[in-house]
């Protein structure tokens, strides 16, 4: 049963969720279940039978007695925050359709701003790891746009620039939006666009897009630009532009522009929630399930832009 439901299968609110996971023991128990389902084993001998050493918050191998942590090698490694605050933060970030800022999380978790910011970035990385496994295929509506880009260290007006973003969207049989991909690129040169799309679109996809010469030549090798439109009012791209407009409104309202060093993480977060908008009942479980495969990243790497 999803962690966000009661015994009757009904959704619960944050207060009830926080009460359920108010202790470290409850969180560690659940985290062990998640890791075990993902193939948690002793890193030394590969044994899958481990038992908890509660005082040290580690698990010991039944065979070789090697002790290992549930969070080593994951996005949670090195954390100084209690697991219950991780759980609460994941719940809030995953279930709030608008996204949450570090300031909002700081107030709700009663922690330092830097800790809340770092926590959110690692949650976004968990979302990104899962989202990176999927590519768009078939007929894809495609365009570029730009988002407000905050340059670190500059006053708000001087630091406001525009970040180039590529958007791809597949549709349902009725023509509505299905899945999206949001890709931050340094420029709109043909080779840049081609390289970015190679990470998100399957070869042979048919693109509905504007008639941009730099796109058409760059994409000809892997993609069929079956539909081109120059008129911005064409219905073909109407849903795509509606989705992009809504995402921009959310970003501007929640973040007031995106940090130039971490734009892709914010975009992936929006992409992750949009693509799972009909999976709200299980979205917390899905983010938590991504934890075992999410690489460890340090605060220093993030603040230096190396992440």
C-alpha cells in the first residue's frame, strides 16, 4: 500500500503522514524495505541477509559480519538531517503541484536555509535519475523557449537573463498532453540541439515543430521532421505552448527565476511531476524508490556548479 494512504486505501494529508513517520525507527524500517526491493546486499560478500544494529544505524551481514549503511552511495549519503525530515521533504516536494522553495521547506522542517536548499537539490537529483531512464518516441511536438535565469552574485535586475530550453511533448490519442521533456541548452546551434535531443528523443521520432532551418538540418540524421509550422497560432503546437506557459507561471511564482547553475534540476523536477500527474497516489513511493540508484553529491559540488 502506498505510504501516502491509510489502511483503507484512502489518501492521507501531511499531518497524518508526518505522524506515521515521526520516528527514525519507522523511517529506517521503510528505507530498508525500499533498498531490499532494489537488491540491497553486503558490499563485501554479496550476501542478502543483513540485520540491523540499531544503536549504530547500520546493517550487519549475516555471513561476513561486515557493517554497511542504508544510505552509503545514495543521494542521502553524508546527511546530517534525521530521516524523518527527508521523508517529510520528499512528501512535500513530490506532492505539491507548484513545487516548493528552500525557504518554504526551511519553515516547515525547522532547519537552516542551506540545509533545506541542499535537501531539495538532492531530491531533484533523485527525480532526475528516474526521469533520465525514459525517452520520448513516436510523434513529438517540439519547440524552444526561454526561462528567467538568475545569475548568482548579481543584483536581481542585472542578474536576470534568459536560459534556452528545448521542450518535447507527446500526445494522447485525443490530442492532449501525455509526457514532456525539458532540456536546458547553452545555445540553439544545430549541433547543440542535436546532441540534447539524442538524450531525450528516440531515433526515428517524428517532430511537429516550427520551421527553423538550424533545427531541420541538425535533426535530419536521426529524426523525421514530418510536420513544420510557421504560424504560432496553429493547433498543432497549442497544447505544447499551454504546458510551457503553465510551467513558467509556476516557476516564476515559486522560484522567481531559476538559478543559472541548477536550471536542469528545476526543469527535471517539473518534468517529473508533470509526467506523473495521474500518479499522485504513489508519487512519494516513486521518488523514494529512486533513492538507491541516485548518486551521492556534495554541497561543495553543487555550489561550485560541478553537479
